[in-house]
C-alpha cells in the first residue's frame, strides 16, 4: 500500500479542527494534504478500469466522479441565489481544464520525450461536443445585446438551451457507449477473465469512494479559501473563475497529470476535455434546471470577457490537439494562455 494513504487520517482531523474553530489557513493546509491520497486512489482506479475499457470510458468515469464536488458546490451556490458565481465557476472550470490541466499534463508528460501520441479521432469527437458548448454561450449573450429583448425572454431561451445541452450530452454518451463503442472500448471483443471482472468492480468501488471523499474535502477547502479571500478583498469574478474551479477539480487535475507522466496522454485528454464537456453540457444545465425548480430561474448569460476566454481556450486547444501528438512546448503555450487570463480576471 502506498505510504501516502496514511494521510487519509487528515480528513477526519480537518473536521475536528473545524469543530475547534481553528484558523482557516491551518484547516486549508490540512485539507489540501488530505486530498493527496484520494487523488492517488482515483488515478489508480482509473488506470485499472482503462486496462479493460480503453481511455474513453476510463477517462469518462474519472471525469464524472471528479465533477461531483463541482456539482455539489454549484447546487449550494444556486440555492443561495449566487447566480453570477455559478456562471463564473462554470466558465472557470472549462477554461481551467482545457488550458491549465492539459497544459500541465503535456508539459510534464513531454519532458524527456520528443512527442506523446494519442488517438486524434477520439479527441475530435470531444472537441465536436465543445463546439456545442461554444454555441450555447454565444447565442444567449448575443440575444441579450438586443435592446428589445426582455429578461423573461432570456429565461425562456436559457431553458430551451438547457434541454438541448442535456440532449447533446446524452447523445454523446450513446455515440461512445452504444453505436460506436467498438471505436472507443478497446476490450469489447476480448475475453475478460473472472479475476479481471472482479478487479474492475474493485476499481469502480474505489473510484466512487474516492470521489465521495473528495467531494466532502473539496467543500471544506472552498469554505476555508472563501474566508481567506474575503480577508484579502479579492473579487467574486476571480473567486469563481480561478479559485473555485482549481479547488473543485484538484483530483482530476492531478489524475490527468499523473497519467500523462506515465505516457498515457490519451487518458489525460479524456479526463480534462471530458470534464469540460460534462461541466458545459451536464452540470451547468442541471444547475439551471434547479433554479427553475426552486422558483427563481437563472438566465444562462455570461459576460463578454468570460465568453472571449472560453472561446479562445477552445480554439487554442483544437489547434494544439489536431495532429494526434503533443510536446512540452505546447504545454507551455496552453499554461501561458491560462496565466494571462488569470491575471486579467484578477484585475477585472
């Protein structure tokens, strides 16, 4: 057993520190350390599942479990009526996954290697879904600029866009897991022993346990960092777009990087891009629908600069990942773009 698993004891300790009302910086540091073994568990489980299903399904499971913190945080934010913060965190998650996570992954994975190769056709199906994401944020924003449009009309448009996004996400799953599964699931025609099936079950169980514990720890992290940021008077935009996505996605961020270092960049791409797709086509629509259910509908309208940031991120990543191979310099380019946006949002 990995010795870092002993750090799991820090998770209950963080609750004890909260009960004792210890200062936020100490709780934050303890919670950060507690998430390390959970990240390792998530990564190892994904790797075991991927041996039998291929990177598409393994990355999908990892991204799904890792987005639980994002969804939980989003639900709490919607119920509090902090709709701008919800939109900021959604945009930040997409930008962070595409630029920061993939950038760090191919940078660290590319050190010592001339190129890392991946299935460009597999990646292309992901970026096709991201184009739908681009449409979904451009249309309501453009509509909102019309002097004749009413707020109620924007609400109605947001509702229909939500339904289309959910339908697109479900269609993507059907494409991957049903109609074209032979392309994505590498073991579909291979004999899998009973031992291997048991290993998959154990890996899925560990994946779920790790995701649940990460969701709990992430909420502790966000609560502490919010208190820290308020004391330093940092804007809500920066909190939503930069801080919350980084903390909420820390598990999948580390998993993607670890996979790339092991020269499994296919899985890194599936984790990072798959997570962005889930945020844009599944998590965001669910949160919008929740706002309708609680009787205070949210308009799915981003600010102009957030839209530019998301579209630029998608455009750069499509260019980088079009040829089926990556190198460390491309990682520098992606991370450089993220840092530029982070600085801009800090002063926004």
